[in-house]
C-alpha cells in the first residue's frame, strides 16, 4: 500500500540523466579517456582476429565483428564528447530551464556545435552494437546446440 505512494514521489523527485558521464577531477577524466582508447584498441584487435582467422563465415562471429566495429565507432564518439565537454572548454551548455538548453561555443568555434550535438547521440552507436553482440552470441549458442544434438 505504501509503495503506491512512494513510487510517484520518487518519480517526481528524479534527477536528470545525462547522455555522457562527466567527471569531477582531471585525473578521473584522463583515466576514463585512456580506457576509451584501450577499449577501442581491444575492439579493433577482436575485429581483426575474427577476420584473419576466417570466422566471418559463421553468422555469429560475423555479427560479433560488426558489434566490435560499432563499439569502435562508439568509443571514438564518446572520446570526442568527453573532449568537447570537459577538456577543451570550446563548448558550454546553458540550461535555461529543464526543457530548454543552448549550446554556446567559444567565439570562432561555431562550427563545433553540430559536431557536439552529434557526438552527444552516442547511444545510436552503443545500443545497436550491444544488440549485434547479443544476436551474435545467440547465433553461436544455437549453432553449438545444433552440433551437440546432431552428434547424439
């Protein structure tokens, strides 16, 4: 009974969720940026080895390779978003009210506004990548199950 009262209160007092994570100090951001580069390199290595070993002939591995490529794009995107958000000071975001915000570039850097807007849409790369990874793993699992039942 009380939970029915608590849920609307929690929903009404929720804090805004941001598309990309911000960091308090420079050392946290530097480590986070290095992690993006390491993840990018890891996904590039995975995509290369899947191709080099001829695993792309199997649907599951091919989907996992596509997921790795999408995650590479996502890492570049997120790296740029963090760079523009917190490291360069070339872009500032002003919240006029909860429903309106404006992207204000430093004078002379107006051309960065469309880029900034696009890199903030990083979920358009991350979500499809995770769906491809899921579909690839599911295809490999199905293929392994088919081999197991075929041997019996």
